[in-house]
């Protein structure tokens, strides 16, 4: 692993991931923290969608959503998820696989309170992933929620965070002639030590 230097250097994959995200934030024009989140349903059929990664903690990655959405139901059914964070300009990606835990306490309250008022009201109004008669019906629901919840709505019980505790993190960087650099960090459980392996492109 003597050649794991430069952008791959470091003994903590979460620190490396945060560094890569910070570098992406300086150059990506839109949503540098967008991740493609993958889950599977009860029949094992995969699903993927873009969500925003909101925090990289010391041992986990955190995002927020409606707990009654398709993604949340699939996560709660399997307790597992994967995602990829891709920087088109930097030509890098971070791939993560792991176990998922709810974050529905004070941390979720604080993040919800930090969102714009319209986003907070929208969280109340949207029955995410379920059929919608029309956009007019959605806007009518937003107006109703605005009238009933006021200027400081509390976080809905059906809305909060998920914390992905990874057992695998892969760092990938584009190389000339498609000879990319890839290093994967793996551990058997979230309490184990990491092993790091260079992979073929």
C-alpha cells in the first residue's frame, strides 16, 4: 500500500471522503453532495434514486427523507443500502455499502429546523412515493399545511434521517487510458478494523 498517496492518502476513510467532498464543493456547479442511493424491495428488485448526503460523521454517512417513502420502506425492510457519490469535474467517485440505522432524534430535529420554511412545509404536505391526483392537489395540500402548521412547523414523525454505517468504501479516480486508481476499504462489521486493497481498474 506504499503507493496509496496523494488524494488517496490517510488512515481514516471518512476523513478521505470528507476531503473529496469538500474539494468537489469548490468546483461542482450543482449539488456536489448528491448521491445515487440504491436499495432493494421485498422481492429483491433493486431501486436507485438521487438524494443529498447531509453529513459525513466519524463512522457513518447521513441523509434525510420521508420514512413512508419507497426508499425508506425498502431500507427498513433490509437494514442495508449502498450509494455512489460522483464528482464529474474531479473525475472521482466514492462507493459505499453498509448497514442503515434511523436518525430520528435531536439531530434530525436540528437538521429539519435548518431547512427553509417552504421545504419544512413541503415535508408535511408530500405523501412521498404515493399516487398524486395532480400538482394542483399537492399545492392545495401545501396551502392547507401552511395554514394549520404556522411559521415554525415541528418535524413530522414520518420524516427524519438515516445513518449508513459502511462495511465497504471504495475510492475511485479517473486514470489515463482508463487505467483508473481504485482502493477499497473493507471490514466484516462496523466494529472491526479496516483492510485496504488496491483493485484493478
